């Protein structure tokens, strides 16, 4: 009875999510959405200020004591300079927090291995064994030997090539050791992804009020929307002049916000508040999620411990976060490049074509509404003036990455879709009806041994419930429709795997999840509850991984 209820609840919730997103998109194409709450959330950052004295010269002391004092002084100055740098750069604070938590997880995993498995090995022996489980060693094998078409290693063709290529390149700096090169890549990409998610959060807004999207084509695409000498109106219909006056306004952020444009930081310039020009910390779109909360929830996510090993999640997360950053800044070429690289890292990269196509369609609809009314006869001139063809080409970059991977399959095995054969024959993975798969999860949780049920199937079912809940919350809050569509497609494909064992790790790679969580955690109590739940999930899931359960 319980699996049947779970199955049909998942089906009903998914139908509701897809219908709600489709209706939102259709409504935005028809007319701009001017409803919604406008709230500014500012988060200040203290700055450590310290005065370093010259110190008293101790000429009478011995040379050894002088040298010791000099070394101690240099060390103090170094650490104080680091503290000042971190205090003045929130992005570096996020990077430091991401790396510090990874080191803490390494130590916790080592102690858990000794406690639960009675391991007496040294730290590096346990380290190498713990973080080369599941798919992790296969990427290192590809980095060392590349793809083959014979033997047991031929099935590694299912793993995409960008991560192994970067590991192989980095191994040059580690004396050919691919394990430490892979860990360095994963940790570095994770820290960078946390910083990019922090940086992108102030740009995330609901669909209509975004200042960057209400500017004319010249400001968004770096070229004039209309090049004729007669001074005719641009496709932006006057928004360029508004943007220019906003940049030069003495009121700074407040003047821009009153016109729906927001801080000048969105357009590549530094925002200033008041005539004194004091920098504003983390200017945000009205209603944008809190940047620090976005990064914190990423760092505390239950499956984030996978970045401690040689998995592709951190690289994919970095590339997809950069994709959304460039998408919101309207840098289409860079956006397409990130989508192509993401598609060469994980299969989900091809889905990035969905939000990009939606953003381009909404931009075209807004420009068409604000362009001089000339009927359908003026459509070719409108498309040429707005550079629509050049921007639309960026949508094809994500499928291009998938096409390159299919070409690799053909070059290695003679079949462009050989990876599907290996998925079915070696991993017993096929695509099934997503709600049937979720129902099977519930049945397995009731039928398997209690330890396997708690370590394997309960986290999958909990993450499926989380995915449905976060999507419904985003719809209720009128979150950005392009990101909601991406999340819906991402979630449905994730739960369509017939043998679902890695759903928490898959959901971990969806960047918009953290901006949605940050919006949900805007109040202190909600933030405390979300943080507590994520940290408990992280510790629980990592202990199951360390204890040797089938956590993939």
C-alpha cells in the first residue's frame, strides 16, 4: 500500500510541476509579470583593521633571539594580512569555508573508519581506500589509459571525458599521481563553485523585474541595437538611456532600485551608495536569495562529501554555476561554452540548453513588445537588430558537447550509442517511468534488510521527496521559470534511472537548488532548521559511505 501511495503521489506532483512551469512560461511570453514582492536583504561584512607597530629594536639581544623575533613578527604579519584579506573579500571567505569543511570531513571519515571498521592502517592508507570507491577509480583509469574497446575496462566508455582529461593534465604537477591530481581538481572546483554560486545569487531574480533584462540590446549584447545614422530607436526602446542615467546617478543603488534596475554591479560596474561612493556589499536584485546562505547550503549538502574523492560532481557544479552566472549577465558566448563543457562532464549538461532557450525566448518577447510597432513585416529587421541569431547559436553549444561525446563513442567502439549498451548490460540501468521507480524505492526500503534500507534506500526516497518539495516551493514563490524548468527536467531524468542508487549525488549537482534553499532560509528560524537538517544528512550519509554500504 505504501509504495503505491508514493508512486501515484510522485506522478501527481510531477504533473502539477510540469503544468505550472509551462503555464508560467506561456504567461511570461504573453505579457511581463509585474507582480511579486520586492524586498532588499543586505548582509554586511565586518572588516578586520589592525595597526602593526614597528616593535622595539633589541640590539643588545643575541643574534639568535633577533632572528626568532623577526620570524615571529613575519608570521604575525602574514596571518593578520590573511585575516584582513578574508574579512574584506566575502568570496575568499566562502572559498576558505569550503576547503576547511573538506579537511574536517577527511578527518571525520578517518576517525569513523577506525571506529566503525576497526581499521588500524595509517591515515594515507585509509585515505586512498575511502576516496577511491564507486565510480571514482574508473575516472583515474581513463586518465591513465584512456578509453579501450576490449577487456573489462571497455565499459568505462559510459564515463564522460572532460574530468579524466583535466586529471591527466594536472598529474604532471603531482609527479604522475592521478589520485592526488584528481582530488586537487575536485577540491579546487568545489571551492570555485561555492564562490561562483555566492557571486551569482545577487543576480538571481524573478522573471520580469530583472534590471539587466530591461535594458536595451546595446547594453546586454555589447553592440548597438540599431546602427543606422538616422538615430532611430533601438530595440530596447529607450532603456539604454535609462541604464546610462542609472550608472551616473548620484543616488547610486537607491535611484536604480526605484526604477527597477538595481545596482550597477549587475552591468559590470561597481555600485556606490551616496555621494561618498562607499562600496555596497553584495548588491542584489529585489527578492534575490542571500548569497552567503546559498554557498552555506551547498557546503552542507548531504552529498557534498563526494567532492572529497575523484568524482565529477564538483567540476560539473562549477561549470553549470558559471553557465547561470553568464546567462544572467547576458554573456551568451561564454554561456554556450560553459554548457558545452558541462555536457562533456556529465550527461545533465545537455539540459542546460533548456534554461538558455527559455531566457532567449523571453528576451525576444520583451524586445518585441518594446520595439516600434511595424507588424510582422518588421520581424526580419527586428531579429537582425537584436542579434537574435547570434544568441540562438549559443543554445546549440550544449547539444554540441553531447555530440562530441557520441563521436567519441563511435571512434572507440564503432557505435555512437555504445554507452547505453554498457549501461544496460553492465550496470542494469535503463530508463523507466519515474513514478514507478520512486514506488520501487519505497518497496525496497520496506523489503530489504534494515541496515541496507536505512543506508541505501531511505536517502534516495528522502532526496526524491526533497526534489518534489523544492520544485513546488519554487513554483509557489514564482522563482525564475528558466531555472525551474531546468530543475524539473534534471529531477525527472534523475529519478528515471531504473536502478536508483545515486539520487543524492545527482541532485547535489543542480546549482539552482541552492538559490532556492537560500530563498527559503531567509528567516533566522528557517535558516537554522535547514542548516541543521543538511548537516545531519551530511554526517549520516557520509558515515554510511565510510561504513562500506552501497552509497554511490
